[in-house]
């Protein structure tokens, strides 16, 4: 029987380069896992208890696609408290399946096939995958280690063309941990205003900032061109609960809701009730996890610095980039060799773009011991 092939776009798209090494690590008994992008803490007890209660109380049906209004009201209060963003919970917020689901729905609501989307290099690989099924073209703006992995606004401006539609900004950044200064974000906004671009500000690590202050990009403009994405995954260690949200102008959020109607109907009601408990309950758990990441950041930076492998000191998220150019090979080959010979998994820089091709991402979401031992073995592999 004749069968059509799967779409050309997905045939040509590569799987995430982080997953590739993670899958190999699963087949490597006893491997130290420093490639992971999820907190190594359990979801706090009071959140788990709320989910169990929700099931017992029958919160098991669909909700509105945008999510329970009672949750959106709490999110609106959080956005005001933490981010300084004012929002109408009825029209300007949608919940989505993870930050990724909310951001992808917003992206789909903004672009036409053939448009160009400005993405950071290094950047989270999922943005590239979103261009695959939206039929858009990624154009990468460099964020070099020499500049602390911040974008250079002039270079971003030079990449804008007639088809550029969206500028994706991600601070605190995965994989670099860079937290962009307000003046840099303001300059990015100026470019967006000059060229009529939408800005998606992925702020999924907004509550994991170690030094200084973090400014939510949307607070730097009066215009209606910024849509911000957030998640419960990182702040509350809820990666598997699949719940995040986006806030922005009502027409864009309404568009994102249409997309979400087609692919998720709504986020699990049980997760939504758990998320309400996360926002209602004590926030000390967020601070405790942040403090642990900060301590590990300090330990890892000291160790990498002594070895001459530190590329830039991260100020947020939970990653640090290490220089592996001494390996000669590109970082993908090096990561596989490191796993095989030293039993340490790290995310190769090649998974995040061209700029970090000779770097690797080390996750701080690991125990202090694993982190220290993993970095020591990395140094051994590099002959240090
Ligand atoms: N944005 C960035 C930069 C991330 O690193 C992640 C997760 O790794 C997300 C968004 C989305 O996370 P989730 O879909 O679990 O909310």
C-alpha cells in the first residue's frame, strides 16, 4: 500500500541535542547527570497535597481553555507582585501546558509561514523546533561569552528584514544563565518599536535570579507588543505537572487560546488546582531552592575558574557554561566521549547554537557532590 511520507519539515528537523545525550546517559549505569534541565527537588508537600485534595473533591473535568479563572486571578496577582506587570485575568492571561506550550501557542498566534523569527544564539533548542511547524525561518542573534552572553542590540537590529515578525528574548537565559540589564532590554525594545516587531519575553526563570535585580521586559514599555511567558516548572519544581502561562495583549492571548483549543483543550485541572496552592502557599520553598542554586553556582564557578574553564558567571537560571575548546573536537563529540570515558553527562553547546559549539552546559540542578565530582572528571577529560 502506498503511504505518504511524514512532513518534510519534521523530516528535516533535528531532535533536541540535550535529549540525545540524556538518552545515552540512561544507558550508562552510574553516570553523573549534569545535562538535565529540571530541579532536583521534589514538588513541595503542600502543592502535592492540594492536587490530591483536588482529585478527591472532583476537580477532574475540563476547564476553560485559558484555565480556571480563579488561577488566572492568582497569576495576575503574582505578575503584579513579582514582575510588576498589570493584567486583566479574564482577557490577558492564558494558562498553557508548561511555559513551552504557552509560548508556542503565542508564537503560532503571531506568525505567518515565511516570516522570520529572531532567536538567541546560544538559545533554548525548543524555539528552533517551533519554527519548524510554524513554517517560519529562524534568524539567530549572537550573545557572545565576551559580552557575558548578553545580546548586542545593534547586531540584533542589523538582522531585521522585511519578513521579521517576532523577537524572542530569554532572560534569565537557558543555557547561559545571563540576566540581561534593563538598558539592554530597553534597546531591544527600541528595535522592536522601530520595526513593528512583536516581542516574546520568555521569563520562565524569573524567580531564579541570584544577583542584582531582574526587570521584566514588559514593564519597560507602554506599547502592546510584548507577550511574556512563565512557568511553575522551575520556581516550584513542578516540571512534570506541565503548567505555565503567558500574559499579553488581549487579541494575542485570544489567538493563543484558539491554538491551545486545537492541541490541548486545557491544562490538567489537577495541575491547575496544584498551581493555585503554589501561589497561595508559603513562598519560602522558592527562596530555598534559589539559595541552593546560588550556592552551587558559587561552588561551580570557583572550581571552573581555577581550572580556567569558566566562560561567564551566571546570574540566574540554573546553568553554567564551561569552555571545552581544549578538547579539539566539537562539543557534541566531546560530550559523548566524556560520558563514555568519565561517566559524566553534560549538554553539548552544539545543542544551543553555533556560538557555544566549543562549550558545554553544566546544570546546577544536581547535588553539590555530583557537581564537584562531575567538573573534576570534565577537567580530567580535558587533560587538566
Ligand atoms: N523556557 C526556557 C528557556 C526553558 O529552559 C524551559 C524549560 O527548560 C521552558 C521555557 C519551559 O519549561 P516548561 O515547559 O516546563 O514550563
